[in-house]
C-alpha cells in the first residue's frame, strides 16, 4: 500500500483521485457512525427483556447518546485545528469502536448510560470532521454535492443496522450488535492511517466565535435555527409515530413499521437532493422540501385518508422532512471557508441534536395532556414551517452576499 502524504500539495488537493479516496473513506466512517449511533435502539428490546426493565427505563441511555454527540460536535473544530482532520477522524473511529466493545461489560442502566455517553463523544467527533475533510478535497463546484453524498451515510448506516441487527440478535443476543459496531471500525483504522488524506487547515480555526464574524453572523443564526427546528420536527414525529398510529386504528405490528417508511423516504429524499443541489442549491431545496413535507404532515393529520394510503404518505413526508441533518451539513460546507468548516458543521449538528432532545419532549408533554393523536401530529408541522423559513432566508441572504468561496 502507498500511503498518501498528509501534507498534500495545492495542485493535488482537489485531484479526482484524492477526492474519491477522501470521499469514499469518509462515507464509510459516517456509515459506521450511523450504525453505532443507532445500536442502542436495536438492542433496547432484548436488553429490557434480559435485564427485566421497562422500555421507558432506556430514556437516560438515549439522552446520553445525544448529549455525548453534542459534546463531540462542539469540540471537534478546536481539536481538528490542533491535531489535524486526518488524525481526529482516525482517533474518533478507533475510540467509538473500542467503546462499543466496552459496552459488553455493561451490567445495568447506569453503566450502559455512561458507556453510551462516552461512546457518543467519538461518534460526535467523527461526523463533522469527516464531512469537512471530504469537502476540503472536492472541487468548489462539487463541494455541496460531496457533502450531501457523504452525509447520507448516516441514514444508510442506521437503516442497514436495523436490518442486520435482527439475525445478529437472534443468534448472539444483545452483545452481538455491539461487537459488530466495535470490530468493523477498528478494522477500518489501518485503511484510514494508510490512505486518508489530511485537510490543509491549521491553527485558529476552532473558535465558535469566528462563526459570528461580520458577514457570517446572521447566516449562522439562521442555520442553527434551521437545524434545531428541523430536528425538533422529525424526531418528535418519528419518536412517537408508532404509538400515535395505533390511535389511527393500526395494530401494534403495523404501527411499528411507520418509522421504516419515513426512513425509506428520507434516504430517497437525500438522493433527490444530491441530484438537485447543483442547480438550485441546498438552502433553496430544503426550503421547498420542508414546506412540502409539513403540508403532507397536515394532510396526514387531518385528511380523510384510508389506512392503505398512509405508508405512501409517510414515505413522501420522510423525503421532505428527513433530510435536515444532511441539509445542514451541506449548507455549512458551503457557507463557511475551509478554516471554519469543521467548527461550522459541528455546531450546526449540535443544534440539531438539541432539537432531537427537545422535540420528542414537547410532543410527549402534549401526549401527557391527552391531546388527540391527530393534533399532536399536526403541531409537529410548525417547526418544519419554521425550518423552511430559515432555509429560505439563508438562500436569499447568500444570494445577495455570497460566502468567501461560493454561494448556496
């Protein structure tokens, strides 16, 4: 194997070969990250059975995963500026692989929660850094599409994980998915050491205050608002969807497929976005997608739909609303100059994660007040409309005054 020189010459930075290697490796990193982020949800039912716990007892572990990811997101800019993107991506992958294996020693909810928080530190450090690294090696006219394609690996990893975990759980029990989530990342580490190029950005790039420099402050606030609201909507919608579908007359088995339909739609929506961003830009596309998705949610909530039409509507709404995580990364990759890209992606991702905690909590509060299921679903469209407005404002602002490198 020929190791790529981390200190690439300027003329090699955007070469097709280097860009392909960087994008491919970063895609795999993010795919594994998506799997390991979701592994707690795959194993929770069997853990609940083996440990004799109620499903609600896993809330601390779920929240700890999100909180650990937030800490990783907001820390990765400073760490990448100090140690380099290549080293940080490699170390993060090794770290969350080792911590996934360490989960085998969890014996109760306290130890599981602690281990999920620590594991998520590595998960949060890998994603923004990998997105920024792949974007750094893409030509300017392909940067937005590159960021979109590598980020969709989060959804792909989570979706694949849901399927492959079933036979693993049946054969090896709850430890099986954690073994897979630990061994495969560790096997990837030698390839990252050998082939992953670095991003030529050093020093002074890790401060979030730089995101509020003249010309960036308003766009940063809008991007954070968009990420927060988009994640509030999709997580509140999907978190409670199986339960709410039972109020529509679906049996429990059929209701559990609700999130499968929205997940399928989200993956399709990201690929549609990847095809469209070159012409319309990610911010304008997201504004339209969020608006259409929110309208479909209202139709789902209040429209006189027969139950056989619900799966198709969930797929369509997922295509419009499930792309916020990918969309915010694509916007950040274009909005910020190279020296701020990891910090920008990390902080906007952190805002999304906060929304993923707040949204289901608000929906749960309305459920506690015994609101009708259709009204709870309908009110989840409100943050989607807000996210659409923020995305449109980003588009209008950057059209008037483009970022230092390109417009979005």
